[in-house]
C-alpha cells in the first residue's frame, strides 16, 4: 500500500493522483537534468579554424566587411573592423566569451580562434568546449549567406 501511495495510486480504482504524478515527473526531470549537466560538462573538441573560404568574384573590400559584420551582428556577435581586411568578432553567452579574428581579402576570408573565457580552452591540445565550433559554424553560414547576396 505504501508503494502505491508513493507512486500516486489512490482509492479503490487506483487512479493516478496529481501529487504522485507530480513527484514522479519531478524525479524524472531531476535525473535528466543531472545527466545533461554531467554529460555536457566535459564536451571538448579540437578547435576548427576555417581557412580560405571563397568570396564571390567582384565583391569589394567594403562590401565584404559589411557582409561579415552584418552576419555576426545578426547572430549576437559584437563585430569590429580593426583594420583593412580584418574584423574581430566577440560573442558573450551567459558567463562564456569567445573571440575570433576574421581576416579577409577580395578572394577569401578565414575565421580563426583568438581568445575565450569559461570555454575549457586547452592551449596545448588546442581544444575547447564543443559549443564554440557550433557558434563559429553558424557565423560562417551567415557570412556565406550574406556574401551570396552581393
């Protein structure tokens, strides 16, 4: 009988009770949350720099700079042109920060790791939290989409 009450079974017809189902759901959510935190807490991957990405012919340096900065800004990156042919992008998510350098010319651009905080960066192994590579891939996809409209 005690196990029936703990599982939310009450009365003659043993219909699930609200309190019991709530407890089971909370327990399941807690187990899932601990699993996600435990598994997600140690996901690192090699840093993937993206080198020599093609730029459509005929694009000018100002157009390319605008396309790169617009792509980053649309995804929440703070973009700054630091010199001719160089944009630096920084993204802040919760207590994490990632910074990339994006050198470009009229023929290609690259996205290269520059700095980070709270992303488990290992300089010796050149590894970082795997979310970083996803953020950079999203940035690259948006840059390519913007360049395609030139």
